[in-house]
């Protein structure tokens, strides 16, 4: 992991770069111990926030909001309780890098959360763990318990009077929508995970209506190392607008899938070369909600100014049925929609049904045009990021891979959305009729 290496030239690959055992606190203390936390205590809240701003650390969950700026928005003089939430609800298909960070380097995440707490004046933190990661709960709880025993969590941390902070772990129920920060907060409050209207934003009206900082697992890990090594060290890799490195979950048709890390600004082609991907048809960057690109675009760069990603990097070889993959994505979004707003609730179902019709060989050019219109409407009018990105793989596919749709079209004329004669099959069975008059001829 580049956050753990001493020089930018060392930034490369892969999961083996993570140096620490999941719950091996003794080894952690032998390496950097709690030096990041010690240094942050000496810096004070304003200096911590300023260091994050200067580092240009941006959220690693995909949205890329500047971390230091987010922390600075928490009211300083407010007597209200403040909260720090670690978003561990890693639900984007094709992403598993946060799981590895929890397994291999949980202490950096915890220290990042504690440094954020120092910066904003919080005494309570939560780790919201993805439901499918429940198996990590015992070892994460063991890490927290061990830290409490060593005075690195709880009351008077590091012997500092008034530095009181503790962390609780809450396990989600596997809802994709709870990766959105306000839906996560709703779930944490014991409510249905539905995104809130914004403004107000969580930094002023978050958990229980109080000021709340929400950041991704990887973001907190990066913050801990910035506190320890400084913003100059962090900005030594990456680009002007995308500082530091990014951890990727590389999967699909390649010889060496796994967890990779690169400085921002790396090209798609470089990642493909490193993971041994040959004869690639397409790459899905950022999961289904991200961007689907063809080989013409493999010179594009990973970064907030070009191709942002929360970490998912899916490779599809020429042997893959790309339309089937897009259909699968559409079914995923229709299933995961929270149902709060009509554009998403209805629109994702319409998109799913339209794709099913085309994939089954019954689509027409009219259906393609209708999907473009519906996709644009869902993207523009949906309440939250789920609906706003649900049409991405369809619209990208229509733009960059039109042939996969056109080759499935039945003909150039209108065809009904369902087979009228087949719809009468149940009636024929009930009446025991199968004569000509019990059938309908469809004129196309």
C-alpha cells in the first residue's frame, strides 16, 4: 500500500504491499505505532484540517469531495455532540479493496477516524460495516478492545485529559443504497436506508441531527498517513487535481486479478498490462455506476479530472457477451432502488424491461430510442446518486458499443412488448381448448 511506503517510486502493486496482520497490534506498534495520533495531538484541530487541505486529499469512495474542506465545515464553536462515521459499506459491484484494508491494516483506518475526531471535536465514532463483511466483526472488535487496553481508545487517550473518544461498529443489512452517506446515517439511526434531501448536509445536520463527518475507509487510512508524514509526502505522487494514490480492485478477464495500487494519473492501458489482460473488449471503471469504455479510450487516466473511481476495475475480454453484462447491471439497479423517488423506482424497471426485450431478440430501433430517453430522464431527475448513475452502463453501451444492441434487433418494424398469443396460454389450459380460434395471429 503506497500509504505505507517511504518513496513515491515504490508505489505499484498489489495486495502483498499491505504490511500488517489484521489484528496484530504489537507488530503495528513496532512499526509506526501510534505516532500519527501523537503527531496529530501535537498539531491541534486547526493544523490538522489545514494539513488535510494542503494535501489535497479527496474522498476515496468515488465522489472525491475534498476531505479537509469537509472537516472544516463542522461548526467549531457548537456545543452539540459531534460524530465521525467510517463508511465501510463497500457495496459497489467489483470492489473489495476496503475489505482488504480492514483485514490487513485496520489500525490506520481507526487512527484516521481518531484524527478526524480530534479535528472536529468529536467524542463518538461509528464504523458502518457492510452486511456481507460481518465475518470481520470479531477481529475488528478485538482490535478496538486491545487499543482500549493500551489507552489508545476510550478516556484520556495518550494521557491527554479531555481527549475522550470511542468507536462502535454497526453492521448493515446489505443494502447498496446505504453506501450513500445520508442513507447510511438513516440506517444507523434505525430507519429505512433512504437518502435525505440536501441541504442541510451531514456536517451540520447528520447523525441524530448533529454535526457529522462521513468518510470512506480508504480516506481515513490516507488521512492517518498524511498526519504522520505530511502533505508534501502525500502530494509527491498523483496529479495536480488528484493527489496521492488509489487502490483498485481489479477483476474479470485478466491473468492476475487482485488489489492494486497506483498513483493517480495512471492510464487504463497500464493497469491492463500489469494485470495481464489481453484482447480486451471493454473496461468498467468505477463499478456499474461508473464508466464503460472501449479500447479507443484505454489511454485515459484514472483521476478526478478524467476517470474517477471508487476502486472497481472490471475487465471484459472479447469472449464476453457485453449486452448480458449490461442487462445484469440494469437488473442490479432496479433491485437496489430504495423506491423513494418515481424517476428511479419506475425508470430503472423500465430500463431493465427494455434491455430484457432487446436481449431476447424482440427489440426494435424504437426501443433503443426509448431507452435513451428514459435513461436521460432517470439520470437527470432521480433523487440520489443511485438513480443518477443507474443508466450509465446503458447509455455508455449505446454510445460506444452500438453493435451489441443492433445485432439483437428482431427487424426494423414495431413489435409489441409481449406476445399476445402466449398471454392466452393459461386460458387455453383452463378451457381445454387449443383450436385455431383459441389463438391470436399477430400481424407485424
